C-alpha cells in the first residue's frame, strides 16, 4: 500500500513537483512557481477550454498523481479556497467529528465515509440570520428533529444542546446577515448500506454570509416532468435532493425560475425547494395542504401573518386544501414561498399568464410582512445572537 506521506528521498520537496510532471506542466504552459500557480493556470484553462476535462487529466495523468502529506493537502485546500471556486462566503462551521467550530473554510470538511455522503442517510434544515438574530430557529429545529426521527437517525445530543451549538456557531461566525444550515447524519464508519457500523451520529452546521436580500421580482415556473417524491420522503427534509435539483434545473432550462410538482392525484404540490400559494379570484389566500409535501416554515408563517390582510379586507379568507392545476392557473395571483426567497410572485406558469401578468399586490405585501417579521418580529420567531 502506498505511504501516506512523502518518502525520505523526496522529503521537503512537494511530490507534486516531481521532474516529469514539472516538465509536462512547463510544456503545457503551466509553470509551477509556486506549485499553486500551475493549478491556477489549470483552473483558468478549464474555464476557457472547449474540452473541459483536459486540465483534470493533466493533474491525474498516469503515475503523476501526487502523494500528499497532510500539510500539503491543507495547503492545496487553502489554494482551492483562494481560487474563487466557491461562490459564497462560509463564515464558520461546527462539526461533531472534531467537536468544535472553525472559521477556516479550508477545514470545513466532512468524512467521505459518512453515510450522509455515500448513502444519503442524513437530514438537514436551515434558518435565516437577520440583523444578528436567528429567524424561526425553533420552528426549523422542530422539523429537523422530526426529519431525523423519520430517517432513523439517533440524535448525537439532546435538542437544547443542538440548539446551543447552532447559536454558538453563528456567534463565532460574527455573521449578522445570511443563513445557517445544519445536518444530522447517521455518521461515518464504513461504506456499508446499513448504519449498524456507524458508532456515532454526526451533527454539522455552517454559517453562510449573504448581504443581499431577496427581491419580490416576478418569475415564470413550469410544471416539472421529474417525478415527485412519495409522501414518506416528501414530508421529511432528507439530503436526497436529486429530484429537487433536477426540477430546479429543468425550470431554468425552460427559461423559468423553477419547476412545480403535481402530486399523485394531479393536484398542485410544491416547488423544487419552496411552497406554492395562490390568491383566488374571490381573494382567498390558498395553499396546498402540507400532508404530502414539506411543511414549509415560511409558508406557515405567511399563513399566520396573512390574517391581518383578512382583517383589513384585502383577503376574503385563508385556506389550505387541494388545488387543481386549472384553479391555480386561473388564480389572480400565484407565489412561491420559502426561506431562501421569502415570497416570490409568479407571473407565468407554463404558457399561462397569471392574473395581470405583473407581480401581484398580495404577494408583494406578504413579502414585506415576512421581511418585517424577520427584522422586528416577536421573540417566538427571533433569537438574538450575542457576538
Ligand atoms: C421541498 C421544499 N418545499 C418547501 C420548502 C420551504 O420550506 P421553508 O419555508 O421552511 O424554507 C423547502 C425549503 O427548503 C423545500 O426544500
């Protein structure tokens, strides 16, 4: 078996700079000075080349795959992070594997033998960070722990410890606006299918800074051709999001924002990672029932906040029931609802223009109400972070 660190003959010299590879890289215009320079060149080539696999082949060709020490791996991870490949700013990560928080993005890793990685045996959830407060953390935590129970994941800590870890991670991040994402996994141990060999379940959390707020701009959606998850899997927030990702991609490929799923009876279900709401012609706020889809924390909060629009006469009522495609497409307004987008008006569904074809007034008002709730809502939805 190959040694895990450089042999004495090459000690002190990065194995990645062995002569044959250096010559090859020089010939290819990938001068290693320092070694990370050629990697940057390779990345640049990847971005411009029509054969996008070529640079990867340069790195892994034949016998030239470098054997790296732990320090060299760390160095390369730093370089990977510095290369700008990541689009978001990762401010802090907690891992129960190393039992602490790091603010170094290069160290934000999870073990490859974690069953969440190779079997999808994990669940996750999120919470927005707004003005130094966590929004609806308790509500998201309820769903998180319910998902874990449905996925037969034993909790590594009790609820109050998990809550405390999440809050401490946000505190360590110093992030005042962004999002917190967290995962519970059956844990690492082996590459079997059964989790019997996983000694301990794992908790991971990451804080992502996002200075920009969503805007309630109108969008187009399309009916998804990707099969919806069965009820058992749709109501839990597991890491098995391939159908969701493909629905999103399909929506984008068709010039839309996302795809909309119909349920097994043909009723409106939900979007790729958001719920759907309508304002009917009789001014009723209408949402599909949550029994076959994910129970959205934002959608539930919208249902509560919308009561004031019933009180002031802008809505005639609020209801949660089956919604046919015909009724949905004939609605005065349609909107997507979720913690990433808050409330996003839909102005076109497939070929059907919704309502006036412009962002609806109720959707825009609900967006403002949710945003206001995030900024100054009651303590039941806002947990202050001490930094
Ligand atoms: C499938 C699905 N439906 C709905 C939602 C909306 O849920 P929330 O408002 O809690 O973000 C999400 C969000 O992640 C989702 O993934």
